[in-house]
C-alpha cells in the first residue's frame, strides 16, 4: 500500500473502502468476506476491472498499482501486509565491490 496500512480496519456489511495500493501490496482478510475490485485497466478501447471475493484467511495481491474498492459482504477485519524488500543484486565486479565497501555505513 502506499502508506502504512498495517493497522486493522473493520467494515460492516455493505460498507465500502477505496484504497490506493502499489503493485505487490497485499490485503489480508482476517475475518469475514469481502469483494475487491481491481484498479481499472484498458483492453483495446475498453476499460475494465476485475472483481473477486475473498474469505477469511485469504489475501488480495495487487498485480499493479492504483485504486481498489473493498466492499464488506459480512462483518470484516482487514490488514495491509507490508511488501517484502527488493532483493539486493549481487556485486559482480571488484570495482563495484570496492565502491560498496567505501560507501557502506
């Protein structure tokens, strides 16, 4: 997600929430059932969104960034799951290794 959404969010049936998410962000359904509509996409001249339902224990993973809509189908508790840190590429040359050692804090 674009900010720290690690706190629990509660929604009652019928309530909706719109969230801006980054690609790779996750939303865990801790309790209940939700419907999540993905960010809009283009297919030729047509705009479309994908809609899926998630039950307790399941997680939505954002394939791309944008605004999602979360609608509670039952009383729900949700929690944003932080993204994993990107892997640090291996240093392949001696010069790159020397630079890395010189500027390491």
